[in-house]
C-alpha cells in the first residue's frame, strides 16, 4: 500500500470501472463465452451445474441454485421456506428496495427493525420486540460487505421458530466468526449484478443452503415447478441463471478472494488518509467480521454539500441509500412514519459512498481525499 503519494490528477474519477476488470481477464472471459456458444446450450446446462458446485464449495454450503437475480434469490427462498400471504418478514429499512420487494413478491408483509449505529446492520437488541404472532422469517442484510451479528439473531429465531434467510447480495466472501456469508442461516442469497464483488455481465443470482429439501424446492420454483419437462409438480416461476453468465462467473470466482483483499487494502488506505479529518466517520469493521468492502461508506453532516463539491471536481460518489425503505412512497401503506427508525433515518442524511474497486489506483484515492480536505477548509 502506497502511503506517500500526491494527487496531481488529470482525469475524472468514476465511482466504478467495470471495463478495467474485464480487460484484466479478457481472454479468459472471451474463451468462456465462446465455449458456451460453441456448445449451443444456453439454459440449465453444464456451465451452470459446475458453477453451482464451485460456488457452493466456496460458500461452505452443500447446495447452490442459480437464479435470475438477487431479488429472485430472496423471493424464491421465502416461497421455498413456506412463507405465505399475510405472513410477516422482518428486515432492516436501510437496504436496497429489492430486499423488501422480494418479501412483497412472496405476498408477505415487510416489518423492520433499526440498525446498529456502528455496523449499519440489523441491531439484534431491537429484533425481539418486532416479532409478532404473524412473524415467520428474518432477513438480516449483510450491508456494504460486512456480515450482520448473526449469533444473537439465530438464537432469537430458534426461540420463536423463525427461519433466517441471509441477504448476502453485497457480501461475497465476507466472514462472520470465520464462517462464509450465506452459510449461516437456513439459506443465503447472492446477487451477481455487474458491480458486485462477484459480478456477471448482466443480471444473475444464487441461493445457497445445506438443506436438501429447501434446495430441491428452489430448483423447482426457478423452472416453472417442473420435475421433468412438461411435468409440473408445483406452481413455479422462470428465474434461471443462464449458461453464459455462469461461465463468466466461473472465471471471476477464481479471482474473488484476491479482489476482496485489494478492496480491504484500499479501505485501509482510505482509513489512513482520512483518520485525522474532523467530522468524517469511516466504516467500522466489527470484531466478529471480515469486511469485503463492496462499498466504502463514510458519514458526514454536510453530506449533500460535499457530494456536490466532489461532483464539480470530477469525483463520482453515490448514496446507499438516501431514503429508508419505510419512507419510500411504495411502502407508505405499512404504517411507519418519519421517526420510526431514528438511526437508519439519521444515517440516510449523512452517508456517502466513495469510489472503491480493485482497479482503483492509490493515487486516485489520494486525490479523492485531497478534494474532501479541500472542501473541509472552505
């Protein structure tokens, strides 16, 4: 890690650069795509079967089922778990709306608990009070690349007879007390959206589990409920990870741990560069966790002004997420109001995601921080 670097930037700094990653492994990706094209089989074929085996092993789970997206991974997991219309599923309000959309797709009612102020993930101390007679499942979200504190959640779930489905869509390779994200609850759900730590060149998702019955149910659900062609055992959906994406992801999986270490190194450099700046709060890595920094999210009271300043200076930033789900117009009917979840609401006004990806240069990171320092001096 270079720490004696100066800026002298001559170009804009994007939030992400997917092309840079592709160029590093271009020949392997191109060969994988050509392999599929020459085989002429594009849905539920050999590439997916092998990738499912490889990803299950990576996640330290027995089974993996490729589906159409991370949202569908959550949706089909809920259906496979027997979640019915009117059941309640608890998650957090500071997540991507698709987490909650999946609950709605299953006909269930989303319920929320506030977040831990240090990790931004579900606060287990607030969970039990949200459980009702209608609660059937909990979806902890491993946000920004860090696992939720799972042990107390699992203990509460066991006492109340609830299923735990991990939203690991931002946490490929993250660890909780040495266990891989996705392997801790009954099921774990991943997204392969292109910008993820393990990203496809299109949409894709995966469910991992060590429960054979749940695995078989998800397999049926993703393919119209068919036990064999034209024989439909249950009502199902069309949600399948295609062969080309599976082949590409097989290539990328080999590099995931190395890319995650690069992200961790870059997070360390940001910490080093920002540590003496008043008012900027950098992410906390929990003692139980190995963070893989899908995002590097800072908190700052003058977030909006800082973001505008950085944009003018050619530094692209994003906000994950500016409106908590319970305050979204589409979920007003749940009955929550402003003030229902004060930590999540407060942070939504302060969080800012800085550029972080394996190919981002240390020099560009220094430039980002120099611009932040320049703003602080205004």
